[in-house]
């Protein structure tokens, strides 16, 4: 397997955590280190990450995670209970499809430049939507039937591997996280676990010292 990614790509970090949790070996390929146009030929979407399996490409982190869960079911990333499993998927989808999609770099650049909001205006827009998203995630955890140590179980999984990179994004983009104690408690339990720690930007071969 080859994972095409970049050290600060949070969608790629989700996949790195999943690969680590499942103990799957892979080769790390830094997309910025490829020749111009090479990655678009590999993955026409042009977005990171992409996973190469026996010469075939899987784009989009959600599809990659589903592939890993189906192909390597042990240890599971999703809860056994069908309702809790669906809730974990929903929690993760809110991060990937709502929060991350609204606040990625290309969106912020378009807001600041093409739409004329400037850097300050784009930053306010970003923090607003991040705050709405984190508040929804905090409420979802408050509504759980049990106060599990991780998002939806006694071990980290699908929801947690989405949450931890997104919390780092929130801090980097200026979002005050003090109002989300449940999210922060789970983050504190995850960050020193080896599958999460080794997936962090500073542990990737293309890390260049920039703040993560």
C-alpha cells in the first residue's frame, strides 16, 4: 500500500491513525514532493489523501476508511451495536463533510481573495463555522447513553480518529475550544496513544517544522 498525503493534511492523518490502529504497513508518499501534475494523474480529484492498493487508487478518506474496516475488521473501528455504529459514523461525517469541507485552505483563500473578505474576514467566517461544528459534536457526546472514555466506546475508533485532527485544525485556525470539555477529555486520552502520536504531522517524513 502507498498512502499519498502531506504531513498537515488532516484527512490524511485520519487514515494514518486508522492504519496504525489496525497495524497495517504502508509506504508514505509526500504529495508536495511529486513532480508538477504527477498527483493529478494518480488521483484526478487532486485532493489528499489517496491510497494505492495493488496499482489501483482509492480517493477520499471516507472511502479509504471503509475499505480498511471491511478488509481488516480486527480491531474494529466501529461499535458493534448498530445504532451506536451509525452515531459514530454521523459524528465523523459531521467533521469530514461539514466542518472540514467548509474550512479547508482552498475555501479560505477563495473567501479572502476572490470574494474580497480579506484574511480577517475569512478567519471570522472560519471560526464561526468551526464553533458551530464543535458545539454540535459536544452535544452529541453529552447525549450518549454511557460516558464512554472515547467517543463511542471503550477504545478509540472511527469517531475519535476524525475528532483529534479536527481539534488541532481548530486551534491552528483560532477557535477557542474551552467550551467543549467532553471533546478535550477525549483528546487528552488519545494524543499519547501510539497510533495517534505517530500519525501527527511532526512524525511524518515531510514535516518541515511549520506549526501543526
